[in-house]
């Protein structure tokens, strides 16, 4: 008998879960979501991401990122139509940011001797004359950058090829997904990948969910390597990073990480600060012409689905209105690392689903 599964959510978490689940021909999968690839909406984080791999987890919690790198690397090497390319990353540290730990959730990225030096290729500490002014040390490694406008539709295409069916739906309760399988049969398992939607979604109402607002400027100028710095002098919610997307996706200048801020409109003052910091750390971005040399494609804001206690990946039995049980496998709360942890998390979803199917 087929395993009827409904995945709620079509961001990178829902799509990667659906893709890995669809590799088992015994699973019949419907993805239902309010927003789909192609949409740009403040309630939909995935299109706004850079997206690169700059590890953020502590070593103890590094499973999701460790398990994801090999698959993203394989796609970059062998599947050009996925829209990912390798890019060298340079991470710069300031001593004064060490005394303000926790300002950004990305802190483990800036550790000396980080766990990820054995995972990401070509890791090395930078020599003193390679460190940019205003910084005390830095490191370099090979990372990658995903063009989300290509990658998300590519994921949909891979799912369609495996027989996954996509439907639009706005859920008021996660259990409503049970009745939404395209087969007409009730779903046995629901995967909850509704991210920030889980704050208000009936049956979940996870009040530890909140936005970590990220404002970016997308420009036509290209720059290599990608850059991230440990702090700025513009306040605790501001950050500096630069990454150039694959396949003409432009360059993302970031940014902010502002927990609890729901504002969907780009703030022009923040935008100017982002651009100024970018040309300060990388004057070559505009050939030394300052921010006037930037060719802006758009200003954007995305809300990272931040969860106070970290990502939630677990199975939960729920009783529906009909008194019947349905199992919900949660996969939400990835904050700023939803892409770089996507395959590790989806692999765990598959393990949980297989456990439920085996009874
Ligand atoms: P979302 O993409 O938000 O998808 C949620 C889905 O659930 C949507 O389809 C939505 O419509 C649906 N949904 C919600 N509620 C309901 C409902 N009630 N009924 C029906 N459907 C519902 N990550 C990285 O790995 N690397 C990066 O470099 C990176 N950079 C980032 C930069 C910025 C500026 C931002 C904002 C984020 C960045 N991220 C990055 C984080 C990454 O974007 C997120 O972690 C990831 O997109 C979360 O994906 P998701 O599928 O869980 O959520």
C-alpha cells in the first residue's frame, strides 16, 4: 500500500524533504503551500536568501550542515542547471567582536580553528597582509553560492519528475493537510515545513518562532571572493557580507540580522549603510568608485524563520477533528541556514517517515 504524504510548505525545506521522500516509489507525495517558487513575498524566506554555505552551527549541532555539504558540492560539480557555483570565501575577524559573542547567530563561523575546516575544502588562515583594514585575522576556504531563482524551480522540476504533485492551499490548521492529497485518500503523514507560518498555524502555534529580518541590496556588480565579517560599527543588528550568485544572479550585499523585526519594507538608511560597508571591505566591487559605482537590481527584505531553541525536526502524533490520528513530521525553524542545512534536515525527515511507516 502506498504511503500517502502531504508536505506543507514549498520553501527549500519543504521542497528538499519532498525530493528525498520521492526517491522511495512507495511514497505518494503532494506539496501544498501558500507560496511557491516564482513568488516574492515577505512570508516566504527562501527566494531572498543569498544563498551560500558559511557554517553557523556549533560543532555539537553541526550534523545538518555537515551532511548537506557533500550533496551541494555534487550538484555544483555535476548538475549545472541547478544554478550553483563554487566561490572562494574569505571570513574576517575583529578582536573586539570576540568580547560581544552572540551578537550574530553566525558566531561559530568566526571561531579560530573551526570544526568546518575539515569539511569545507582548501581551508587556510590568511596571512597578515591578506587581512583587510580594520580586521585582525581571517581565513579562506572554498564555499558555493546558489542562485535561488534557478535552484528553487530546479527542485520543483526534480520533484515533478518523481511524480510529486503541487497544489496551492492556505492552511489554518496543520491537520487540514490530511485531506489535501491529490490521491483523494487521507494522508498518513504530514510534513510541516511552514517555517515562520508555524507561529500561527493551528495544531502547531509555536510561540518560540520569530523573524530574524534580513535586508539586502542586490547589484549587477560582480565580486570574488565572497566576504563575511565578524561585526560592524553600525549596531548589533547589522552585518557585512558579499556573495555573487551563479548564472547571472547578481551579487547580494548584506545585511541585517534583526530578531523580532517584522518590517517588510526596505529601510533606505540601512540600504546606504549596507552599500557603504560593502565598498569599504571590497573597493574592487565598483573599481574604487564608491557606492555611486553600484548598479542596483533591487532592495529586498526576507524574514529568516528563527526558532528560540533551534530547528525542530521531530514526529508528533495528532488527533484530527474526525478522531483519527495523523503523524506530523516537523521540519521548521532554520533561521539563516536553511539552504546549507537542507539535505541534512531532509534526510532526517526521511528517517522519521520510514520509522513511522515501519510502525
Ligand atoms: P520558507 O522559504 O519561508 O517557506 C515556507 C513555506 O511554507 C512557504 O511555501 C509558505 O507559503 C508556506 N506556508 C507557511 N504558512 C503556511 C500556511 N498556513 N498554509 C500554507 N502554506 C504555508 N540560508 C542559507 O543556508 N544560506 C544563506 O546564505 C542564507 N542567506 C539568507 C539571507 C537572507 C536575507 C534571508 C532572509 C535568509 C537567508 N537564509 C540563508 C535563510 C534561508 O533563506 C531560510 O532558512 C530558508 O529559506 C527557510 O526555508 P523554509 O522552507 O523553511 O521556509
